[in-house]
C-alpha cells in the first residue's frame, strides 16, 4: 500500500514539455493556415479592385499580341 499517488517533479516537467510542444505546433499550424488564407483573399480582393477600376475607366486589358501589331 505504499503506492505513490502523485507524479514526481521530473514526470510533471516531462508531461508539461510534451503538452507545450504539441500546443505550440498546433498554434504554428493554425497561424500558417490563417496567413495563407489572408494572402489568398488579399490577392482576390486586389484583382477584383483592379478589374473594377478598369471597367470604371473603360480600359480593356492589354494583350501581348496587340503590342506587336
């Protein structure tokens, strides 16, 4: 009946470090996904704004073949 009921300091530290490492990895993965989404949405928004500006100004997109003529 001399069983230990709690963890030793070393065991607690090891469990903390493992949990911390997993949590940190998850945070980094979520941040990378959020940053990628932000970049994608920004590019879509800028393309949409450029298209709207071209339509407002009545400018057609330039084609490379038009420059050669």
